[in-house]
């Protein structure tokens, strides 16, 4: 393959992959899946002719892969023991597919030249701001035709239609902030002008979308990003900056009230609203229902997506990844998942000390785990896609800075290291 052709394929792949996650706003989740699939295939085509032995060896020499394989086996046992084994096995196949896609994505990102990783991050930032603009228009204009275009015919009405996008933004935005800050530090005039206003608009949009799980995840992302960037990357953070964050949040709530009415917003802010589904939109009732069955199968759980088939279940899933893992995969599956998160967090903390994209990776993962405490199912594939892609992107972009940091200290880097290498 000619070098010019490979460059074109790398660029196409980077643009499509970068645009994929922000496009979750449009026709959730079909467009995101399509962009990820095409971007992955195009990128793997660009690797044709390159040696894959090093990438495969690197994967096999990683604790992440060991833990994923053990989890897959544990989940299979859970599914086999489930009351609705066929349903659980179908979800297990989805998890298997997600792990296969993650392996392909790892190979792609490892082979992708650094210049095109930058293109990917730029595509993510540009697409994210485009989607945030659409979200703000959807909230403020309340135009049915625009909402129908954005959400499709199933969920284009109602005051909750943008809630899921808050959690999506909480996971994506740390990479957008890192991109803006990196370019501003490099002296790019446009980035220096738009970095602070862009960050403010992004946080305001997250609040206006109205998802309280996303609000919590976003606040964690902001605090972690500012703290780590200030401590390790000379980002000057004064009390006035924290005050600015608070003012942006208040302004976001004001725009939210303008879009949906003050009474609706007050109910969203109250722990125990009048009417509706009760405390926290019914989350407490769902969690109590899940807790009542934790002891049903303590070791391997009741099977993936088995909660909905239990007596007294009041929803499709527990809306809390800790409860769902304990209930549906048992102590074994939960322990393996927690171990995986520990390996990733430890690696991202190291990357965060050397690179702003490492800070983004850490903030993004913590936002994912925080939002997941009250968000969708941990086995929902669109949500899993966010975890897989941002973790791999955080590894790829964060590792580069970590390696450069080590070189500056005079250490020799023999080869690329994968998160959690043995």
C-alpha cells in the first residue's frame, strides 16, 4: 500500500472515530455504532502490511487482558446459572463482542501515528461542540421537528429527552478540555481565545441537558481535572476559578429553568419530589428491590440482565453499576471488575502526572464510574462503548506523555507499554 493511501486511511479513521462518541446525541446509538465500526475497519485497513506480532504480544502480556478473560469466564458461569439463561447468554455475547472490538481498537490505536491521534482528538472536540450546540437549541427552542431530527421518532418528546447526554458529556469533556488547554499552552491563537469560554459553555451544556447522574459525573471530572492539571501541569487555579465553575453551574440551572420551567427544575433538584416515581426518580425503590435479592446467588449472581426477571423487580436494571454487578455477576464478577478498574486507575494516575491527556483519562474514567452509580445498565452497549473507547484513547494519548516524561528523566523506553502490563 502506498504511503499516501495509508495517510488518507489514517485521517479518515481518525476523523470518524473522533466524531463517534459525541454523535450519541443523534439517533442514539445507531450513528455512534456506525462511525465506530467504519472508523475501526478503515483504520485496520491502514495497518495492513505492518507487523501485528508486537501488538498481540503486548495484549497477552497485560493484566487488563487477563482480568477481561477471567471476567468473561465468570459472566458465562453467571449466565449459565441464570433463571433466564438464554437472555443472559445473549448479553454475554454482547460483552464478548465488545471485548473483541476493544482488541481491534487497541491494535488500531497502537499502530496509529501520533499525528493522527491528534486529528482524532480534534475531531472529537469539534464534533462535541457541534452536538452541544444542537442540544442547547433542542432544549431552548422546544421545536418538535428539530427534536425529531435529533432523537428519532421514539424519544423526541418530553423533558427528559436530553438527560442521557449529560452522562455522555461527563465522559467525553475531559478530553476536549485537555485538547483546548494543550493547544493554548502551545500558543495557538484560536485555542487561547476559546479555551476558557469553550470549557464554560461545555459545562453549562452538561447542566442544561438535565441528567443528574451526568451532573455528578461532570462535577467529579471538573474537580479531578483542575486539581491534577494544577498540581502537575502548571495550570494556575485560584479561588476565583472555582467560583467561576460554581457560577457556570448556576447559570446552567438558570438556562435549564428557562427551557423547562422553574417548577420542573426545582423538582429535579429536590431529593424527594412530589409525585412522580418518588425519591431520586424512583432510584431508591429500584435499589431497594435489587438489595432484596443480593443473597439469591452470592458467588456468581443471577445472570447478566437477570434483575428484570426477579420477583418484585420494578425496573429493567438496578441503575447502579455496583448493585448490578453484585446482583447479576456475584462476588466473583464484581471483584474482577473492581480489580480491572484498579489497574486502569493506577495507570491513569501515573499518566496524569506526565501528560494532560493522562489527566483527561483519569477524569473521564472517574466520571464514568460516578455517573454509572445512577445511570443506565453497566451492560448497555452504548455505555460500554464509552468506557472502552475513552479508556483506550486515554491509554494511547496518556502513554505518549508518560514515555516522553521518562525519556526526559533519562530512562530508556524499550517498547510501548499497555495499561496494566505484567
